[in-house]
């Protein structure tokens, strides 16, 4: 979790972009409410003294009353104009500030590797963005009203009270010191409990989103009660942390009420009556002190109520800011150059890779020639998908290096690496956007004709054109409105459109029927021409035309060669071939 200075620096960098707007808001804020709270009692003091002086000749008082009355009217006008101006400025500045913070955090989180997202709930991360922008707005609102005007009012209010009688200023300062000390002492526990509550709230949100995302499974197994009980467990934890946070606030308010009664009700008012009885202050001054103290008391009481909200907002913002402390696990090295693919030669040079406690590759060295078509086979967990994920630099190597055309992929920019490789995964995930948007994701700058040609080659143009909205049809979250085969064909069209020189196929035709697969295979054959291609398939017949097949077993390549020669060896590949049922390799 970030420290207070880190959080302050983070927010200030965005406020700096609107520094003149926030400066004007600060000046209006620091003057409007304090003037209203402190000048009105003085005007009332003057008016009461005039009433007292002219009590026997009231008709003569009008000319003397005009100046304070005009001052009061001017004060009301200024306070209203300043307040409304400040409101409009905040209405413009805060959304811009929130938008900038949200996009900064979004961009930071987006740059993490798939491993980072595999370890976290998407809903939990999204909640952090919402929490940060919400809490920053609360912080700024509480600072501008009432914290900043309260500081100004207390400063000038002390001077005014001292000018009437030092005793009033002394009692007020003593109460102010106790009031602020109590607020500060309660700040840490309130902040701590709010951090616990914020984390519990984020986890609960992640669990709810996870359950909604997997609603099909919930319906399939009729596990509504199970999900309610599971979410209810996290809801109870959120409730308990929420109770502790709110109880801490109420304890602080109780302490503040006690000192308010002693200092203001007994101290100030008692002194006021005593000095008036002793004829040491006038009736107007007595009214001014009473009204001033009443206004200052309301301001400080408002601050006392606002500070817990401020502490909670700061705690929530710090908790949300924690995602910004997660350094991107895979970053471009300083001076990283764009990858230049000439032939598409891929080399694994003594690669070692561990995933958690599991060692997958040990001193793996293999070369795939430029333009070569290589198939990867092996039982589930043998390391095939890890092999292509390492080429994409989804995970950092433990040691060794992977080169493309002699360039270490750790020394090139991630953008150029990923643009040079097209991956068609086994279970493609589509965006909750239109079919056109999902296809064009392979190349957002592609022309309409290129999009249509890619869809035709992927054999998805017919089913798209049969839809009422055609290419504008929305596919649903994660593509749920499409069948598995339709999603895969969209992914293939997307890869075709990318025109990357290196092609990776991870069970790209597993969700297709036999007739459609034959069409797709023809398209893929054309797509593979002139490209370095790595194909993972459990349907071994699809690998028969590969230039070479690599047989994986527990992270090691135990056999390699063309289909016919591997069958002739009568080894693991031949065993898997014989075990196939209907052309598929059992998992």
C-alpha cells in the first residue's frame, strides 16, 4: 500500500494540469465561508450597538445603519457569487481530474502480463479504478469544504476574539488544540479500519463479478444457493470491517462532543456572561462573541464530521492506489529496439523456466527455421502452450534466451514483438463489441475490403451476413452470443488481418465441425505460406503436412522429425497416433 506522500504526489501531478483553476477555487474557498462566518457577527455587533445607542431616538438611527446594512448586502452577494463560481469550477475540474486518473491507472494495469491477470479478479482490479476516482473526489470535496475554509476561519477568528478580550481567544485556542488532537489521534485507527473495509469491499466486488461472469456454470449445476453462501461469506467480512470503521468514527465524535460541551458551552459562554456583567464588554461585543463562537463551533463540528470521511477517503484511495505499486512484470528494457523479422527464425538457447514451484523447461535449446512449419504434440501439461507463450514473452525466463532472427526478444520492444506474431488460441475471447470491431482488432487501420476478405478466408462471412445487424452485431461478453466454432473463426479472421510474419496456432480448429475445418485448413494453408508457423494440435492428422513435429513430454522434446519418420521410429509419437480415437489425442 502506498504511503501518504506517494498518494499526494500521484494526485498532485493531475491537479497540476489545472493548477490555475484549482488556485482560483482555493482562493474563493478560503474567503467565502470564513467571511460569512466572521464578518456577519461584526455587522451584527455594530447594528446592536447602534440600536442600543439610539434606543431613545430611533428615527435618527437610519443614516448610521446604512453602512453596515450595505456591507451585509455586499457580503451576501460576494459569498453567493464566490460559492456558485467555485461550484461551477469544481464541476468542470473534478470530472477532468477523475478521467485523467482513471486512464493513468487503466493504462498501468493493462500493461501487465497475462500471469498478473490470472492471479487477480478482473472485477477487483476494475473496482480499484472506481474506488480511486471516487475517493479522490471525496478528498478534494472535504478539503475545499470544510477543511480549508475552517483553517482560515480559525486563524482570523482567533484574532477577532483576542481583539475583544484575550480570555476568549485563550479558551478558543485551548479547545481548538484539544479538538484537533483528538481528530489526529483517531485518524490512524479510522484510516486503518477503512483500509480493511476498502480491501474487503474490493474482494467482495471481485467475487460477485466472478459469479456473474460464470453464470452459465451456476445455472448448469443449479448452484444458486452455493454462490449465495460463498458471496455471503465475503459479504459478512465486508460488513464486519464496515462496522469497525464506522464505530471508530462515532467514538471520535463522542470525544469531540465532550470537549465541545466543556469548552464552548461552559467556558466561552460562562466567560461571556461574566465579562458582560462586569461591564467589560458591550452588548454588541457580547452578541459578536456569541455569534462568532457559534459559527466557529459549527465550522469545527462540521470539520469533526468531515475528517472521518476524509480519513476514510484517504484510506480508500491508498488502498486503491496499491495497484499502481505493482510494477509491470514484463517491461521493455532501456534502449529496446523494434524487432526486425527477415526470415522468422526462432531459437531457444538453454532456456530454463519455472512457473511457481514447477519446473517446465531445463536447458531447452531448439531452432525453428524461418518459414518452417512445426507441429507441437504431447499430453496435457507437457509444455506446448508454455513454449509459445514464452515466444510471445508472456512470462519472463528463469535463464537462457529466445531469439528471433538473432535478436533476443528481451532486447526488443514488446509492441514490435507482439505485432510480429499472430496467435490463434484454442478458446478465443472476444470483446463485448461488434463483429467488425473484433475482426479489425488484428489491424485497426485495415480497409473495409481487407476486413471482408479476412472474414471470407476464415469462412465466417456467411454466418455474419446472415445476422440482422451483420458486421455491426454485438457478440456479447466474451463472445457468448456466438458458438465456439464461430468465435474461433472470428479469431482466425483477426489473425489473417494482422499479416504477422510468425503464426502460432493453439488448437485453432478444435471447436470446428469437420466440414468447416476442411475449409479452414485450406485457408490456414494459404495463411502459413511464407510464414514461420508453430501449430499445437491434439488431432494429429492435422500435423501430417508439417515440415517437422516436436514431441513434448514433461517439458522435454523427446522426439522430432516429419510425421512419417516419427511413425517409423515406433516411439511416443507412434504410440499417441495409435491411441487416437476419431483422430483426437486423448488428454
